[in-house]
């Protein structure tokens, strides 16, 4: 029986977005290598949340 994983993606401010982009590439490689069921949801936090949502 395979587990499903749901991961929240919270890039934050500063270098967060750049780091998260690379982390998601690693996660995708892991997902493909081990045939894992992984879904992600992206959320704004920090300054990005204020800029986008007030």
C-alpha cells in the first residue's frame, strides 16, 4: 500500500524563492526515482503574502 504525501511549499522572502525552486527539482527527482505519490500546494508567506493579499 503506497502512501500519498502532500507538501506545503512556503518560499518566503529573500533567497527563499530561489532555494524553493531548486528544492522542488530535487523533490521531483525523488518522486520519479521512487515512484512516490507527492502533491504540493503553494502558499505565500512573509512579504510576498503582504504584497499579494494586503
